[in-house]
């Protein structure tokens, strides 16, 4: 019993001594602002497996990366909102019919 108490104290000490570092998934790998048709914009912060978006219509969201044949595709759970990115271009589709709501988006330079 005494050995268990010593081991428990040692484990707590070791955990407390670990540096507080964010996980790799929380470290941005890139940021971009896309200018789209109709004076719309998308601010995107890319992570290893997700993207944070700020849209010019006031919406903000975090989307997980999903399967894509080409480029990068990010979607909400029911896929009613999809952000597509390939190189310096991007677009957004929304709704059950996949209406393109942010189109002809290119990286602002």
C-alpha cells in the first residue's frame, strides 16, 4: 500500500511537470483570405485536419476535413455546408442542392 502512495505522488508530480503545449491539431498550418464574387470574403485558418472560417456575412465555423478526390474539402456533419479549397482558389456550397454561395474565390495577395 505504501508503494502505491509513493507511485501515485510520483505520477502526479511528473504530470504537473509536463510543459503545457498545444496539440499539433491546434497549431495553424496556414492562413488565407479569399476574395470572392459579389464582394464576399472568406478568412480561413487551416489546421492539420480542420479549418476555421470567418465569412463576410458574419458567420464563423470550424469544419473537419473530409474525403476529397482533389484539393481539400471541409464539411459540417450533415454536409449542408461545404468549403472546397485547391491551391489559391476556393468556393462554398450550401443546402441540400449544393448551391454555390461563395464562388470564384481567390487568395488575396
